[in-house]
C-alpha cells in the first residue's frame, strides 16, 4: 500500500518541534537533579537523539510504509496486528493525558468555576474536528502557529532576565553531587518525556515528499528544540530556585506571573497560558491522529469512522485519575519508567532487528 506524499519536509520538522514543546513547559523537567536540571535535560536529549536516529533508520528501510504497515509486513499478520494495536493504545493514552492536562490548566488558571467535564468535552470536540480533516490540516496549522509560539517563548525568555528576576547563582554549585543524580533524573524519565515520544512520527515520515533531506531537517529541528526547552526549563531554576520549583504545581506559570513591566506587560501569564493551550492541543491532535491512522491500517475502515469512538475513549480515559496529583504521579512515575520505554525503545529495536533479519533472509533466498 503506497501513501500519498503531500507534506513538505519543513512542515514535518516544524510539527515535530511543536510536538516536543507540547506539554513539556507545564512541568519542571529533571527537578530531581535540582540546579543541575539543565545537565539532566541535555543528557535526556542526547538519549532521545539516539532514539530518533533509530526511528529514522526504521523509516528508511521502507520509506513508503508507516509504523503500522511495517509491523504487519515484517512481523506477520497476527503479531503485527497485536503490536499495531498496542501502539494505537499507547498513542490514545498519551492523547488522553494531554486532554486531562489541558483541562486541569484551564480550570486552575481561567475557568475555576466551570466543571472539568465541560472543559474536556469542548476540547475533545475541537480536536476531533481537526483530526477529522486529516493530518494535512494539523501540519498546516503547525506552520501557522509556529511563529506565534516561537515569538511568545522568546519574549518570555527575554523578559525574565531584563526584569531582574534572573539569579544565576541559583544554578550553583554545578554537579554538587556528581553525575549520579543527573543520570537518574535523565534516564529513563526525560528520555521518555518529551524526547522519546517522537516515535509517533514513524506514522508521518512516509508522507514527506520524496527526494528531500528528511534526516537533516528532522535532526536539526530536534536539536534546536531540545536546546530551547533546556533553556526555558532552567529559567524556572534561575527564578524560583531548585527547592521551590520542585514543589510547584505549575512552575513556569508561577515564574511568568512575576514579570511586571508597568503599563507595558502586566499579564504575561495570559500569554503563557495561550502558548500552553496551543502546545497541548497540537500534541493531543498528533497522538489522536496516530491512533486513528493505526486503526485504519488494522481494520481497513477509513480513519474518519474512528474519530468519534476514539474521541469518546480519550474523554473517558482522561478521568481515570480522580485527582490531578494522582494523574501526575501515574504519568510521570509508572508510565515514564515502565510503559513508555516499551513503545519508544524495546518495540522499535525489535522491529528494526526483525526487518534486517527478514531482508537478509530474502537476499539469501534470492541468491540461492
């Protein structure tokens, strides 16, 4: 089955960048490393880069096939279907987590008198409508929103130092406790979130136009985004300090709320909330697309027929955790340490090995 090539490589790279940003700025990443969170982020990004190269190696074995078609072709119909459905479940779960994050942030910051079920329902309806029109709309939307998000985060990064909130001494001493806490914070948590989640793009790589330098564009976008996220994450440490930041519910939002340039910028938290909404929406829509495309590959039914039932599942899954605290504990504890590595590392490695072995076997058969 051949896929129509409609996406420019630049669109793919921009979407990957915004996908990585997604919900990352909602949290303090690598907080266990305290003031060395930036080193933990860089270590995690390096690990994620290795995974990205692994995913690109898988894609280039059969550039015409996406993740689900690769699984079914090289793992067989039965095992390939099981693995494909497992990825569908993983993508759907991650989308439901983003839905819950967006609903919680909305309730905490803007609509504290509105029931969460109403917020979640409105959100899932809007995102479902985006998914219904196909991945092309998502990628075009990313191209439109990219300048706004880049400018917004650049403005925040500029204003924090210029308003006197920046205290570089809070990042000292560097490596006070050596490398151990840095690596413990980076592996597997930071690798799993946000960097390893780019495994989703194995679904979208085949749509890129042929003849373009996909590897270069994707790797450059990944590295630049990782460096930007590391800097933004460390801004929280520079302002709040490692101790306060570690126990903050929305650390970057609290940091941004401290910005006050009289009669110029007085409500920067509104800008950050908008940026957060856009990032969460893009990430949720991307995972949603991955889930419905996977169901189309497995069942043969058009992905549009799966938008409504998958949307209902995402809506229900978003309420599995009774409290936001439990939601965070499950997502950043059990999921990142045990579930995510299976889909980001183990299954891709297994798939690449199977592809290489099957190709080697076919070459021997051809020679004989």
